[in-house]
């Protein structure tokens, strides 16, 4: 299975493959996947204003589901446009 991307919005909402999910939903989904795919990768993505506590919640959920292959997606800042 390919990587799972968890998008963390600025207010803490989680989006996985389209619809919003709760942490409880995410835990069930990740446990089911990790039971089949032992080395499942999860990528956590947030924007520059997302509170880090929401990222930590997703990391904790991955750990509870037995997923240790966790990475963070980042994007380089856009270059400033000449004025």
C-alpha cells in the first residue's frame, strides 16, 4: 500500500483521502492498515499556522496504531515577488 497522508488543518481537523476524520476514526483506520502492512508509511502535513499540538496528537495516534514509519511533508516558502 502507498503512503497515507494525514492533512492537519489549522483548527485541528484531520483529512485523510478526502473526508474529515476524528482521531478515533484515524486510530481505527491505522490499526486496520498496520495489521496488514507492517511497514506502513504515514506522512503528516500541516500549514504554517497549524498548532503543533494537533501534529503531536496524530503522531501519538500513529504510535498507538503500531505505525513508526512517520514523516512530515514540508513545502519551501514561495520566493518573494519583486515589487
